[in-house]
C-alpha cells in the first residue's frame, strides 16, 4: 500500500562521486558519508574496489572502508554499507581490510567486552544539527547519538548489452558472470549479502534505447540463481520512460523475479527518473537507489547527468504517503553542501526548494 516503507539506497558517495575529474579529499568523502548516516538512511554505497586505472576517483575507497570500520558513523539505526567490486582482485583488496578489522574486533571483544558508548562523548557527536527543522516529518526519529556497528554488503555489476559490458568491465556478459562465481561463494562463506546491478536495462549509449527486457530478465534470473540477494536494475543512460519501465517490470515478473528481490536505479538524464520511480512504486517495488544532490554524470559526455536526487525521490515518495524514514531537511542541507564542495550546481529541485522555504 501507499503507506509502505520504501528503502532508499544512497549511492552518492560511490556513483555520485566516481565521475568527478577533480580529486576529492578523502575527508570530504567521509564527511559526506557521516552526514548521510544521520539522516535516517539505512543503506549507503560508500565506495568501490575497481581498478584505479579505470576509475581513479574511487582509489581511496580502502581508506574510507577502514575509517568506517574503525569509527562507525553515528546514525539513528544500524546502517549497511555497500562496496562495489568487479572481480576477485577487488574482493581481495576489500577483504584485506574488512577481515583484519573483523578479526581484531573479535579479539578485542573476547578480551574486553565493549561498554556501551556514553552519549555526547563519542566522535562526531559535536556535528552541527542546527539544520534540523522543527517542521520535519513527525515520523522521523531524532538521530540517536549511538554509533551502531556497520553492516557490510557487496555489490557486483554486469550489463544488459555486450558493448556496454566491454566498455565498463573489459569482458563479455558471460565472462562477467563467470567472474562473479568466486565472489559469490566467498561472500556466502562470510555471510555477506550481495547485490547485483544490471546496467543499461532501459537504454544503452552504444546499442541504443531499445534494450531487450527479456535479456534483463534472463540476467536477473541467472544472478539470483547464482546467489544474489538483490538485483538493482539500472537505467544508466536515463533513456527509460514510464511505458518502458512498466514493460520491463512486467517482463521481470513474468520471468519469476519477485518484486522484493528488485531495486531500481534511475539516472535522470532525460528528467524521467521520478515518473519512472512512481511507476515502479505502483508496481510494488520498495527499494530505490538515489544520490544526494543528484550527483554524478560524466563531464565529457554532453547532457549526461547523475542519479535521481535523493531529495527529489524522498519528497515525491512522502507526498504519496510512503515512509522513507529519511529527514528531508537534513538531506537538503547535505545536497547543497556537497554540491558546493564539488563546485557543481545542486541538481535537486526539491532540495533547493526546501532550503528556500
Ligand atoms: P582490465 O584492465 O581488463 O583488468 O580491467 P586486468 O585484470 O587486466 O588488470 C589491469 C590492471 O588493473 C592490473 O594492474 C590489475 O592488477 C588492476 P597492473 O598489473 O596493470 O598494475 N586491477 C585492479 N586494481 C584494483 N582493484 C581491482 C582491480 N582489477 C584489476 N578490482 C576491470 C577490468 C574490471 C578491473 C576494469 O574494467 C574496472 O575496474 N572496471 C570498473 C569500471 C567502473 O568503475 N565503472 C563504474 C562502476 S559501474 C556503474 O557505475 C554502474 C552502476 O552505477 C549501475 C548503472 O547506473 O548502470 C553500478
Ligand atoms: Mg549508476
């Protein structure tokens, strides 16, 4: 029903920042994640373990992972941090840090049970919360000062067209699936949930707008059979429309893919992301990816833009009676702040309007 809870997966720190040409200080990336953690979001994609030759901006993701594990951001609920990886090399780089932390934490806990944090003394508790608005949705709980231990998820990615898969990961679709086998089995051993992205599901920059929805469905079924916990269907190019979105969702359902196994990942290049999101919401999808401030897009690809702005999606879903648990005022402030840090225009209409009230 419309009163349902919708989970927003904030991908700004990864998808939103990965295309920025200017190097972004790791402290700014961490501050972005820490601010987002306070808004009520439950899932944040925080970085990627891809080749630094391919995506230089993500090269310091290991520092970010290390920081999050050592100093869990303060949040009102436990947060899952997602880390994108293309191959076993990325998994190994991730696990080098993650496993060292998990085992040292284990030793520590065995020797000295951790006392609960005392409010107001932990790191980050001095963060300015003056942007909290008294008119914020009453259902939004005030951010608790307690850090929760971070939860971890892995994200893998393939695409619905051969050309895009080659351009993005230098392999065929079949090869990309083969690369996932060892990642998936390792993740299962470690009880780490895995989400799998299917890029260019509603249009490809190389093969055109008419991507076969049956190809997307076939891939989704394959990935779920391999053990993926969630499929994020991505409109990489923003070529999706309301009708194409509805058609794709029907095709996925006809292939046996459960709504609860799907997330939708819209880029807003043609301004259709909100319309498509409402179509998907009405269809019964309850997980959506978004980037605060509408971050993202490639400066060398004319007209390309970022993900749907989290502020716009949250505003839209709240207007329909859905609950996101996300504080709109805080989010709007973050979108404005990070846009300023990057020297970009704030791409969120609802964010700017909220701040101008
Ligand atoms: P390749 O060049 O074929 O890989 O790239 P390779 O195995 O031949 O290795 C080449 C070099 O990279 C070697 O180093 C490797 O060690 C290194 P060298 O020996 O030359 O010094 N390398 C790595 N280093 C760090 N981490 C790794 C890694 N792997 C290899 N994981 C590869 C193949 C898949 C690595 C490359 O194509 C790649 O990294 N692609 C990722 C590109 C990317 O980041 N794209 C954006 C993310 S996906 C996305 O945004 C879409 C999404 O938002 C959904 C949507 O909107 O569509 C998720
Ligand atoms: Mg994307």
